[in-house]
């Protein structure tokens, strides 16, 4: 009877899912509005009520999808089921926070962000995401190799810059762990500029690291693009 909730080809399934998508976007707007500094206490209370109502809606949706699934566990442990579960956690946290003995939990406003993770379900609307997911699956071995290579290079880069810069900037490159931040920012070519080498050896080393970082980013992107083109 409820099978249509998982069927995007039927009009009832499309209607149900579009309502869910509308609620997701509505909750995202609420979250954005709630961060504005000009919100009054009354408006804040109204937003909290709407947040609670949206959480109840997502709990209802989660239960309905479990009931409608051929196998409850197949949905619960699926990709979208995982994000649906994360979206309802703030509801239970809010209920606990409303108890006098657990008022301190109200400071965990970051958990509200979990509800926004349900935005991932919007990808169901386009078959392009399905092609993208298949492309990632087909090149997962290559991506795994580059991920391992990236981790090794980040660590070696942190060690290298520590060796070259520790004596000149002991307060900045104080340890390998401090140097890891520089390595990540440099290898990804972000380059925040908050920490940087000042020695000649450190700068020459950085030049090589930047070129290596370009390869780490460009090769996986080229692999993905090639796979997507092959699927068309």
C-alpha cells in the first residue's frame, strides 16, 4: 500500500517525494534565517517551533519509508536511509534538551545541521547523479590508489617542511602535526597563507609540493570525466 513512497515513476511517489523535498528546502531556509543576528526572542521561539514540527515530519517520513521498504534493513542501511536517520537525531536531542536536568544540551545547536544533510536526497531528482555514482564506482580502485598516495604525500610533505622550517620558525612549524595543516593547504593548492616557508630550502620544497598537488587533484578529476564521457 505504501510502496509508492520509494517509486519515483508513479505520480503518488513523485508527489510524496516532492513534498519531502519541499520540507527539506523549507528547513534549510529556516536554518539560514535563524542565524541572523536581528532575530527577536519571539521570532526565535517561532522558528524553534517550526524546527520541531519539521523534525516530526522527517520522523514520520522515516517510519513510513521503513514500513514501505521490501526489507526494512535494506532501507535503514542504505545510502539515503543513513542520511534520513541523521535528519531525525535533532528531534530527540531537542526533546532531551527540554528536560530541566538536561538544559545544557541546548548548547548543542550544531546538531541541527544534521537535519540539513537530508539535502542529499535532492540528488534523487536527476538521473545525472545516478550516472555520477556509477562513474565513481567504476573507478573506485583508481581513486583508492590516489587517496592512499595523497595521504602518504601529505605526511611526507609535513615531515619535509618541518625539517626545513622548524629551526627558522619553531613557533609555526612546532611539530609534524602543526606542519600537516600546511601540507594539506599546499597539496590541495588552497594556500591560505596563514603559515608559509621563509627559508630558501623550504620555498624550493614548496614549489615541488605545489606541482605534485596539481597532479593529485587533476588526475582523479580526469579519470572521472573520462568515465562520465564513456557512459554517454
